[in-house]
């Protein structure tokens, strides 16, 4: 479900552009950034290798419209298409509200599209979700090139659930904003479907019908000027399938934090913009329940003074057989680390997704996703073992250690 920033009165929809390498995902976001009015877009963050191929992701925030006192924003991400960046794709896909599958429609690239679509389905399955119940749109890109596959053939082979689809030329922007309008409409409908039937939760806007709030007009107004298409270009590019059904909430599987995955890439490709979190919070008041000497073996000294109380609490609760409390304390520790990382590496505006900071730190994306799964299980009062708490603590310690090393390099 869309994320809510109650302090800033913001409703944020995360849309991920997925597809094979060199298919046009980054070019699509670059066009959107260039064509959107400056007052309605944030800075575009691109992390790339020396060969200009996406290493981690691209990120672009857009201010869409206002409903009452709520600002509705889109957060656009791309994933790296190369096979060896599998861990990064999983991280960026986490928490997505909608997906745009950007296909390279040259005939010789059909196998690459199929491989990427299979990868998308596998990653969704790991999160306990499936494409048939997920808001998604197909972007048939590179329609200006020779030797492209007919649109109806592409839909037959790849668009198995009748999702909206549209031909595009990302280099000129033809069809790009149409794709954004279609996927945004789907994520809005999915958001409405997930709201409680008994009434909206406090602080969460009850989003009205997309047509009533002027969704289409708002997206059209994002751009200073969009490319004018001839009748022949329109015929070549545009087909639209009936929207897929709104997804229902899906349960998520709980992976093991012990399962190792490939590192999210070389940290040297870092840039100056990362996720925004508030500055590191002051140290909590001393809790009498843990105001006692640390165990004979302790990792408390690895933490800065402001975090040692929370670290001591983790160790004390884990040692006394309260894994649920220990995991909650681990969440507090990790949030402090990620907040400190955003202050060290970022300049506003930042992406707010914690997974982005994890990727920028070069931490193991699979272990982070497992940390979040364990934490959700603990909050839901499902059976939780002390080992789960210790694994969460080990990940938080690693994150702290990585941040300390980064701070020392930055200070040189």
C-alpha cells in the first residue's frame, strides 16, 4: 500500500520500471525529468557504471496533485537490467505500488524480455505477491527502430493478464507520459481497494475516483511541453488493453536472514543523493529494565554513545528470552544507522525508501529484506526465536560498522 508521511501530509506511490538491460528504462526517466516542470519534480538520482549502464537504480520524485490538504507524489525507480545485479532488483522492487515493464521490442531482444519478465515474477513470488494481482503496465519501447515485433504479437507473448500496454519511443518521449498515466491510475485504484471498509484510518486520505480528482489532467500538466505526434505516429505507438483488476492485499513469505545473496554492487559508484530520514534521534531515556551491567561478552562498545542504551537493551532482552522485544530494539538501532547514513551521504531531496540507503551502503540486500520480514513477524506476534533476534542484531551491527568506515573515509 502507498506510504504515508503524516508530518508532511504526503501520500507517496512507488512505481518501479522493470525490464532488460538497455531497454530504455533510464532513458524514460530522463525524458520525464527533462520534460516535467521544475516546480513539480525533484532531483533525479542516477547511479551508473563507467559505461553509463545502471548499477543500482534511477530515482525521480514527482509532485502530482493535491487532494484536500494531502499532497500526492510519485516516486519513480528503475532497476538494473543486467543479470548480475539481481540483489539490487530485489531491493528496489521491495515496497513497490506499481510496475512498468519496459520491453525492448526489437525482434532480436525478445528472449531478453522473456528472461527479465521471468525474473520479475520470481522476485514478486519471494515477496508473496504475483503479477496477476499487481498493478502493472507494459511499455513497448523503441518503436522507431526497424525490425520491431508487432504490438499484438508482444501482447500475446508477454501481456498474459490483459494489463494496459502502450508503444513508446523513450528517446523522444513519445508515449512516455501516457504510460505513467495508466500505471498511476492502476495504483490509485489498488490503494482505494485496500482501504478498510469500515472507514479510513486516521491521517490517511480516502482517495476518490481517479477521474474525480483529475488524475489524467494532473499528469498532462506535469510537462512544460510534450512531443506532438502525427496521426501515423499515434497509430504506430498506441494500443491500450483493458486495465487489470485491482489487487488484493497479499501475504508475504518470510525468508531466512541467514540466506546470503549477491552484494548490491560496488559502493564506489555512490553519488551525493540518498534517502531522507530525520537526523539521528537523541539517546532514549535509561530504562530500569536494562540498567544493569552488560553481559561478559557485549558489542555495546561498537556503538556510539547515543545508541549504546538501545544496544544494551537488545542484548539484555535477547539474554532473558524476550526475542520480540529484542527485535523491536534492533529496528530502533537500524533506523538510527540509516538516518545517520542519509545525513552523511545525502543532500535534499532524498528518496525516502530505506532499501535505497541499504543499497548505497553496500549491504546485503537479501539480509535486509529478511530483517524486515522477521520484524513484521515479531510485530504480528508470530513465533519468534532468540536466534532471529541475534541475526537482526548482527545485521544492525554490520550496518553500523559499514557506516563508521564510510564516515572515516569521508572525513579524510
